[in-house]
């Protein structure tokens, strides 16, 4: 184990014995959802992973170490800190660790921690991607670059339409990231199951996902795989209503000149306000669903 990592005893033991583990990100807890529902969600995700036969390892940065697995006290600290925790992507990790800052890891930084710890499967809600208007703002999430280079399977519900989904998929293709649909041919659009865009390949079971992961990595093709798992139909929100809400949230962020790493958290909070909390309820449902599927993939990869 790399000395900068601090796994809980339970996770250290699981990794040493080959028991399946699922990595979970922390930015969605600190910056993606309000307290106390973020704490309830963090606990619910851990419970989903356990119920499906794997162990949850929520990843965050504390006291100069990358924590692999958080106890309840640490989860609470993260959830109550909110934006007081730093939002850490690849570029932020060296500074945060060297200065012993307290921070939450994005998809990119969680992948780095998971890879260093030897955890090949990670569940989140939505990945960052190419922002609308990226041709002038150059705003493209570091999550995409991380998927290109770091060998972890990221289970998500697609990407939100706050992003430019066709450009996001184009970039993933350019960077050699397989995009698999779990029980679907279509790339899901986070709050809705459909986007009109195709995935590369449909997988109907976790064994097939595990076989694709093994094949990629045995070939020496380093880098991630995106497993897109649509929101359950009962939890889906109306696509047209969400598109209108996204347009309103984007216009508001633009008027306030919000930029850089603040834009995604700002848009999530604005969507919640515009939809009267329905976006948050959907977000929680889909992330729980992703945690369940990720546990299945982790178990299949571990041969259990
Ligand atoms: N998309 C969501 N919810 C989130 C995020 C993205 O639907 O909470 C978070 C994740 O942590 C993701 C990060 O890695 O935002 C991407 O931020 P940026 O766009 O600044 O790269
Ligand atoms: Mn950005």
C-alpha cells in the first residue's frame, strides 16, 4: 500500500484477501448535495454496496493522506463541511496533500486514489464532461482525461445535460475510453434514461462487464471504462422539463459569471431550487442504483 494512502482496517483486509471493494467519491457529498440529505445518501450508498456483497470505500483527503474508506465520523465531517471542504481534482491533489488540507475528491481524484489502492470499480452519479460552450470557454472536465489514463471502471448514470453530451462522447472516443450501456443501447442523460445518443456496446450482465475490463487491462490498454447505468424508470424525471430547468440554471450561472470548478456545484444547487428538490431525489435514486451495479461488477471481477 502506498504510504500516502490510509485505508480503514476493514478495507486493508479486504484488499489483501481479494474481497470485492467499491470506491465512492466524496465531492458529490460535500459539493453535490445539501446537508443532511448528503449524509443520509453517503450512508445509504455504503449500505447498498454492503447489501450487494462488496465493501464500500469512500475516498477523501484528510491530514495529508488519501483516506480509503471513511468511518461514520469522517463521513459526517465531510457532509457538514460542504463547500468548506476543497473540491479536489488531479491538479489539486499535490497541494492538498502537502499542505494537509481537508478535501473531497471528484471523479478524477477518486479514480487516482482507487487505482493507487488497487480498487478497480468505482460508483458515482454523473461524470464531469465537455461543458456547453466549451469551444469558447475551454471548460472540459479533468474527469475525461482521467478516464483516458487511469484503469478504473466508473459506474455512472451518464452525464447531465448541463454538459454537451455529443461532445463528451466524441472526446471519450478520441481518448480511447469504452462506453458501455448497462441494459441499454443509449447513453443515459442522468435524470432521464434516454439521450438519443448511442453507447459503444450494450452489456446485460455484470459478468460481461468484468470480461471486457479484464480483456482491456490484460491487453495493456491502460485507462478507464465508463459503465453507463440508466436511472430506474420509476425515478426518471421528464426530459423536456429538465432541459428547461438546465437552460434556466445555465443562464443564471452565466449572469453571475460563475466559472471553473465552481460551475458544476452551482448548477446542481440551481437545478435543485428550480425543480423544488425533485432533481435531488432523482440524483439520490440513481447513485444508489449505481452503487448496487458497481458492487456486482466488483464481485464478478473478483470471481465471487
Ligand atoms: N456531476 C454530477 N454531480 C456531481 C459532479 C458531477 O452530476 O457531483 C461532481 C463530480 O465530483 C465530478 C465533478 O467529478 O463534479 C466534476 O467537476 P468539474 O466539472 O469541475 O470537472
Ligand atoms: Mn471545469
